C-alpha cells in the first residue's frame, strides 16, 4: 500500500500551506533500523554524500519551481547562446560496448520475470527502471535494487509456470542501464526526519554493493527528469564522488540521459558538456516531454492539446526536437535514442497485435529517418522490428545538411487531432485505473492496448486541467460538435461516472478492498487534478 503523504510538496519537501494528497513519500516500515536493515557499512558510506548532495538537490528543485513560474509569467524557455566551453570542438569517445543500441527494452526492475525476459530478448540494451514504471514504495524499490544487482551478476531467475522450470539470464552482450528515481523525488526515513535525495539513495545503494569484476561493462545509469544543464553538474559530481569512495577511476560510471522536460530541450549541448566524462547518449522521453510542454504552457489557451491518441507521432513539437537531438549528439560523438511506442502488442488479439506492430514499425522508421540511433520498446515481440529500422551499429557519422541549430521547439499544435469530451473522459478513466494500479503495487498497467505508466498519468492530469482552464477559449466538443464547458463540476461528474463503470466492471466476487482501492484511486486522481499537482509522482 502506498503511503500518502500530507504536508509534502510536489518536490518532496515539507510545505506548510496545504496537503498534497497524491505524493507518495517513500518511507521504510515503522520498525526500520538503518543499521540493522541496510547493508553493513552503508549508512557510513551514505552519510557524507547525504550532507553534500541532498541540500544541493533541494536547491535545484527550488530553481525548477522558479523557472516554471517564470514560464507562466511569459518568460518561456528559450535557446541560449552557448558559452565558450560549448563552442569549442570537444567530442566524447563512444566505447565499443555501447556502439549498438538500436533498441533498448525498458521495464520495471521489481518484476524479476520481465527483467529476465528482457535480458533474453536479444535487445542490444535493457533499461531496468526504478522510476516511472516501478511504484515509489519501500518494498518495491528494495526489490528492484535486489533484482538489478542479480541481473548485473547474471544470477537472476524466475519460475516459468507454463513450462514448469526455472529460467535464468542467457549470456549476451546486452548493455544493462539502470534508471534511478529523479531529482524531484525525496526518500524519507533513512536519517530520521531528514529527507534524502532519492536519486542519491538509489545510485549509492547500487554502487556500494557492485563488484566491477562481475560486470560486462562499467556501471551505467539512465538519468531521468532533468530540467537544466546545471543539474548535469550534480550528477557528474555524484558519479565522481562515488567512484572516489569505491577507489574506481574518476570516469568509471557511465550514463545516458532522458530529455523529458521542455527547458532541457534548449540546453542539450550544455548538458552533454557538463557530463562529458560520463555520458554516452541522450534519449527523447517523449511522453514526459509532452507533459512538460503542457505544464510550461499551462497559462496559454493556444496550447490546449488534442485528445492524446489523435496526436500524430510526427507532430511538429516532437519532430523538430527529434531532428535537433541527433544533430547535437552526433556533433559531440554520442548516441541519440528515440522514444517509446505506447501501443502494445497482444498475442491474444491478432487485430491489435498487427496494428501495434505496424504502428511500431512506422514510428521507428520515422525516428531512424531523423537520424536517431535507436529507440525504446517494452515487449520482446517489438525488439526485432525496432532493430530492423535502424542502421547497424549506429548513425553517428550522419549529419543533416544545413541542419537548423536553433529550431522552433514550441510550434503551436494547430490543425492537429481532435479535442472532444470523449478524450477528456478517456483521460479521467485512465488516471483512475493507473492510480488503482499504483495502489496495487503496479507502476505500469496495460490499459486498452496501451502500456501506461507515470508519464501517461501526468499527461492526462495536465490535459484535464488545461481544458478546465481554457475551454472558454479552445472548444472541447461533444459527439454533435457542440462545445462543452469543462467546469470543475463537469470533471467531478466524469470522475463519478467513470468510477461507477469501473466498479460495475469488477467481478461479482471482487473484495471490498478492491472496491475501496478504486474509490481511493478516484479520490487521489481527482484531487491531484483540482489541486493542479502535476509533477511526475
């Protein structure tokens, strides 16, 4: 069960002015003793890092809030003129073990079955996730860390019930990446009442227990949710402090980073520069990027987005960034990785399966044509199709002739998709079901053929809120084409109706606990929307 924090802000920091019902502050059980329940010596290892990096993390989160407030006052993120250090000819040398990343499979680290299946899929890379697709709850996070450590050693197994045997990880050259929780999240209960940066806690928990002799390549992380090039310095210094503490070379820890926020899209080259001793690529995390784009333009009625599933994959606000990212990455010698295709294949539904794989092929071909070097998928059946769309081993040599270095990264979504009350209803239904999954320990849920995780939930929370703010300026229509005012009372009515449908859809013998969790999921989701709680939590 997720513990819902009171008096915790969206950043995870204490606040005195209101209770944020949706933020799950991750705390250990009440009887937790760090000296007894964490690995021996870990607290002494972590304490100096806590003193250095957590106050810095909190300051960076405060700066994020200032930048967001500025955007809502009209001072939108914009291209910067690069500093002298960015204008010179530095390049990053990509190691041999990372040359081919044409597909990176991703999934929750707390699911041992899925971790083994991904590592046996033949994918060139696998990202084991402690963030968006793993519930931010103590036991799930601890299970994820243990699975990651066993995966790195090649010892993780699961029991295949269909075949009645134990399945382990097959030897391969697959690169393992680890996504810790982002800088916006704090971990409670490690040092009494003090908060700890969740990013610090996750990375340190793994670094402390890793033996480099057991690894196929240097320990490698996927940095999530960054919002500025300055934040890259935090990660750089953390990686180097951890390497020093372990007696490793200063540049031993490697990483990729997701571009999931609108401000970072304007600072990608500076971000690479600040992490140049560690970073091997950037990834366009497009679903979180879409959420961030809405968030930073929440004041603007021209930015009310269409129903999510009517937005084409090559919509200009994605496509312009898709073309800019490989230009910057290839100029500096690192990989550019495309995003996740949300429509999921199904071995039980041939029509859905065919549609999902056709959508995947089209989407990945578009990314390859934009000179991306690979992309993300979430199902083993998607692996070969994704790989086949990208040249082997990468497109580092490729640069677009006369590429625009400072393109418009905020083209308005005009003449794109549809804006309907059915789209709003679908958003309401999805956030209830997603949050119900969280309350049942699932950080990602397959809903209506789409694999939905925290990024989707955040998009839909924001979409509902922006429609409430701006429906008098931007029409949201019903089936007859009549505009529908999106008032708080309408949204409450939609939450009532969708909750009732979900309750009726439960089996007759569903427990009272299952019904109560759906009601709780509805309450949390609706309150987060009405309170405008939009951070990825």
